[in-house]
C-alpha cells in the first residue's frame, strides 16, 4: 500500500471515530412509514405480515430487498411489477412497495379426466373462479393431481396447466391431463425371504398383488415406502443387517400389468445377549436389567424391547422422575450372532406437583332455556370443582407420580360425565416442579329413553327410563326404569352417593318389583337393598349389602313337581372387587376380579359363594381379547333353597346361544321349566374389534355348565357367534348372533340376543 493511501485510510478512520452520534444517525435514517401501493383485492395485512422492515427501525436496504422477495412468494402479484423505493418523510424515510395484482381467474376447465371424475380434480385445484390467480398454482396443481392419479394406479400420468388472458382481463385456466395407462399389480414376487413368509410381507405393503375382485394398482412412490416397511419388519425381528431392494420388475406393456420384484438378503438373525446399564442411581443396574430378563437368549424383537423400555420409564416416573432420558447402544457380535444392549440413563431430579388447575368446557344447553331446562339445571347443575378434585390423586407439593396421573384420568372418565379428559404437565419457574392442568369437556349427564323391543326374558316390551349421573352437581347417580312386556314387567329405582356424607364410603339404595310370566308359573318379586362400599386401596373395594324382599308364585302348571311356595327373603352379602380396567364400558387392558359370600334366608338357608375374573388384552392395534370367568356355588342341593336364589345358565348376559335359563336342570314333570342348580361355571371369550367410530364388532365362544347338586358338574354346553356393539354417550346397544354347538336334548336354544347396557 502506498503512503498516500495509508494516510487517507487513517484520516477516514479518525473521522468515523470522532463524528458525533447525531451525525452518525443522519447517515442511517429511521423508517417512519411503510406504504403498499397497487392493492385492489388483497388485504394490506397479508402483505404487511411478511415484511421484516418495521416502523421505527433503522433503514436497511438489504431488508428491503428481502421483503420484495417475500411479497413475491405470496403469489398474488406479477413479479415484473414488484419494486420498492424510499422518499423523505418527517425526520426519516417512508418505504414504498409497489405491486400489481395478478389477474382474476375466469373459467377453470379440466381436459382429459376420464378415469377420475372432474369434480375430484377440481377439489385439488387451489384456485377459484373470481379469485386472484396465484403464481405457484401451476406447480401445486401438477403435484397434487399427479399424486392422486398415481395413488389410483396411473403411473404414467402427465399434467399440464395452460392459461389464456381474456379481453376483460380475466385469466382462463385449463388443466390438461394425459392419464396414460393404469398399471395393474398382477403379483408381488419376493426373492431371498426365508424366515418371513411372502404372505406376511404382502400385508405390510400398499402395492400388494391383486386377487379376484380386489384390484391393486402400482404406485412407484408408495412402493419405495413398502420397501422401507419391509426393512423395518425384518429389523424389528432381529435381522439387523437385512438388505431390501426393488429389482427390475416384470412388466407387460400390452396388457398393462406389472409384477414388482423385491430382493431380500436377510443376513444374520441376532439373539439378545447381555444387558448393561450406565448411570443408574435410583434403581440398581440389576433391578433394571431384570425388566429385560425375558428377552435374553431370544431373538431380538424391537416391539418387545420397546415395551420393556417403557417399563423402565414407568419405574422412574412412578417415583417422580418423569424427565428420565434413556439412550441405548446395540453392540453386534457377528461371530456369535448376538447383540449386547447397553442403556445409558440421565435421571434428572425428582419432580413435585405445583398447582392443580382445572380447565373446563361446560356443556351448553342453548341460548333460551325453558322451564324444564331451568328445573333440570337445578337438579343437575355442572359438576362442582370439589367433586372433580376429589378424583384427582395428584396433590400440591407431593411427588409427581405417573401412576397417579394415569389413575386420575381413569377415575374421571369412569364417572361417565365428561366427553373428554386430558391431563398436561405445565412447566414452572422451578425445573423440579410441574403444575397439573386437568382439562375436561363436560357432556350431557342425563338421559331420558323410551324404547320398544324384544328380549328373551321379557318378550315384546315397551320401556321408559331416566338416568342422571350428576345429581346436584356432585357426581351422584339416580336411575328410574319402568318396563311393560308380554312376559315380564318391572319397576326399578336406585340412588348412588359415591362419597356419603363427605367420606370415602359409598352408599347405594335400590327398590324394585319384577313380575315374570315363566313357562310353567308366574313369579312376582319385590324388595329393596342397601349397600355400603369402602376402598381398601386405589383398586380394591369392599361392599356390604343388606337385601330384603318377598317372592310369590301363581298359575303353577299341574305337571310341575317342584314345590313353589311364597316366602320372604333377607340376605347379607360381603363382596370384594379388585378393578384394574382402563375403562368400565369398553376396556382394552387390565382386569377385574370379585369374590363374595351371601348368607340369609329365602325359603331355606341361603349360603352362596361367588367369584369372577375378567381379563382384557390388546392383541394388535385396537383389537382386544376379553376373557370372563364366573363360578358360583351353594354348598348343598339346590332344592333346599327358594328358586329365586338358585343359579341359572343361558341368556343374553350369560351363555349365549341358549334361551334365558335355557340350559341346565329341568323339572321332572315339566321339561319347559328350569329349576336352577347349585354349582355353576361360565367361560366367555371375545375378540373385539373396531368397525367405524362408535360401531364395534365381536367374535365370541361361550362355555358353561350347571349342576343340580353341590360340588357336581353337569355336561358342558358350548356356543359360538358374532355380534356388534354400538355405544352412545348415554347407553350401549348389543346385538349377538349365536349358535349352540354342544347342548343337551332338553336345552332351549336361541339364535339372536339383543341387550341394552354393558357387557362383562
């Protein structure tokens, strides 16, 4: 550098350092206003929203240039017309953007759409007649239309978009489609698969082969997804080195079919070796490795490993360590064909509960309330905060336990008052404290139902019922039902207070009268019961019930040998209920078991021993297997107690495929009359699966036996069938079709079973 140049630079730097602040600000003026010129139909806010220049900022020509590009990306304006300039304004500058809007869209036409309706194509076009043309519309139209056609099997699809300006300035749009040929998938050919069948692989693919009336068409993009899906399946089964590629397909251009070929190199299938744990302090490494004990020595299974890993999270979260982080390394030993898995834990601090907040969305009745609505609002107002909070197990300053969070959600849902319940953890200023936000959406809590139908106990009937699950806004239950049928009539009313006198004890009282026209006699029973319940822990409850009533019989057939006398009845029942189900109406996991004993008098000494066990397991997705076992016994012959206290077999709620009381001992003189038994066993198996929203299906197999004498077993009855379930917020409908497979000659069978209410 020359001496003169160096001297100039020195003087310039000195000038910059010494120039006053006010003079410096004059070199960088302030933006005092922003103006958009040329807008006609586009709202100014849409343009202003993409600008980075703000009033009060120091003017930056780079930002101005970037803002011009941002306006152009909106797609509403002609690129050539976009510009920006400044002019003095007050003590600063005004930045002015000039735009020219795109023309208005005139007519939109579709040309060449034959296999897919023009209406479906129109729905994909992001343009509307009378609205502004959008610059990016051409690319969006081509992509969306081609994607739709390819998903329908038109792999050779081509799409063009043409525009023509009219004399009135509007722009006509024409979408030209060359559908090409729809390529049928004749079959999918797998090469190299040995451990996983081709049938199983096909069901992982969208591009599976065609069969009979079920046609599948080839789509290259989804075929790439299919290959990745197959890779994931193999890796999840322990084939960690698997290679899956799509080979050159077999293609018949004349007949327009294709056979995709999938080449598979399975490689080694690894077994699980050792589990190691790093950085564990809350639990010992041995305790955590014990969670994975069932996986060791077996082929690596990603699903089972994920479930075991989930248990580790639950162990920590149930102790308040809800921020646990787990990473793992899989170390392959190719020579031995094993993988060692090392878990690395970051436990973080234990978390405590801060505030417990309620967010409520109240059910709306409407703007104008009549007299009935106002009266109902007093009988069943919105549930009180106190009634909600007593179901919340998470308490301020307590350890934040995941178990209590999950159980709180289940308790609130099982009230059947809310349409939706969610619980969120809200961060606070402290990293070891989380606020609990319980969000509830309240639904209708009462139902008034009138229905007609046919039942195996009642015959044709008409029924009216009223149920309220939130009496006085305190989550109390009240039910009233009247039924008039050709073979039965009944009256029932009941009341349940879950927290009697603000204690943890529940109180239930029922009153009923049932009249039945049995095949060989008429039966009239009326009575009442009072039951107290008390929790022994979160899932286990004990119940004590007192029952009193009267039974009388009339119109007894002359052939009946069984002695039917009127008699009073009074019993005391003690029962334990251990309920771990995630839902009381449609459980997907958990179990419920009961055990009870009932003693008293009913035309003889009553001494019943009863137990049940129901188990629910999610097989795959939303498919659930449900098992129900019931056992009951009188420790003496059934004839020593009144017929109303004996056990019976068959019916909609019992052994399907048989009439109500249709299976089991019959009267020696009247084979149409069931006389009940002393020993009963019932097994129900159901596979439950979703069909559409509230509509679900079931496939079932029932088995049972009923013996007249104590400690005895009669011949086995067996039935199978299928059915549907339809669940509404206030009731549930069940329709089953069942076929008796094993039965006695005297048994009475039934094909159709209809029920309103819950299942096991």
